[in-house]
C-alpha cells in the first residue's frame, strides 16, 4: 500500500532557528515528491517539486532533499520567521495513473 | 487572475440535506480535483476531471457527485449529507498531470453536518 509518513507531527521552535521536517514514503513506482505549505484556514501552496533525479531543491529559505534509494525526503527551513508557522505537507505521486498520496503533515509553530 | 475560487467558505447542513460546493478557476486548467481534509489526516481525493465532460472517482467518492460542463467550473454535490461528511473541502486545478505541473488549491469550504 502506498504510504507517506511525516515526522514530527508537530514542532515548536524559536524565531531565527533552523528546523528539518521528515517525509518517508513507500509509494512505487515513484514519479515526483512535492512539499506544500498550508497556512491555517487556507489551501496548500507548493514549495518544491522534486523528481527522481533531483537530490536537492531550494526555494528561498526552504531546501528540500530527496533520497530515492531510501525513499526519504526532508524539508529544511533556515532562519525561521513567524510567518513560517503552518502545516507542511509531503505529497508523493506515483506513475500509475498519476495518483498522489498525501502525508498527514507537520505542524510548525515559530515563537518570538 | 483570481486563481481557484470556492464558495461558500462555511456551510452548516442538517443530515439528509443536499447542497453544491462551487469551484471555479480562471487559468484555463484542464485538470481539476476535489479533496477533503479531516483533522490529523492527509488530503484525500474525492473526484477529479481531466477536462470538460470527463470525470472520474478518486479515493473516497461515495456520497458525492461531480460534473464538468465547462473548463472553468467543477461543482461538487452532496446528495444526502451525513455527519461523516463534516470536513474541509478543497478544490484544486493544474494545467496537466505531468511531473512539473503545478497544482493550485482553492481556499477551502468548511462544512459541518449536524
């Protein structure tokens, strides 16, 4: 069964600190992996999209990594800001019928 | 561009009532989809459409109907609301379903069924 597991479930950090969110998946055959940011009360917004051949992709202070061999991805947030407080969702798409599997998300709270 | 718009933002229904959640996009996207998001769970696909006149079931289609008469609109109908359908509903669209196609989500409709 295709699964996407994210950890931790929730995280609290101080403003200015770095953090790393994890995503492990069993989706096969793999097509791509996306990280979304979802602010409270809003729809998800795409941060990065990574294909099989990509190891690292950055979007400002967000850097995603992908290890397709171990089926793991991480999202690193540098110099966190209060506006980074949100839920971060990992989504893995397989090549069969293009179906996507969503993780449950990691809720990040950045405190001043 | 307004992007993906959804109406209403909030809705309360009684068990057995029917209603339609509206979704529209102005980006000329072929692919549109409906998801539900329950607390502590990932988004689950309800129905999707790859173009006007073409719809298909997703992971959790029971109790919902869709139609796609135009490229812009993709309404979701609840036939007979049940408390289990209490959730936040998101509509999304993309130009296609390939690797690099960005998926855009609407702001969501929060539905409560009593």
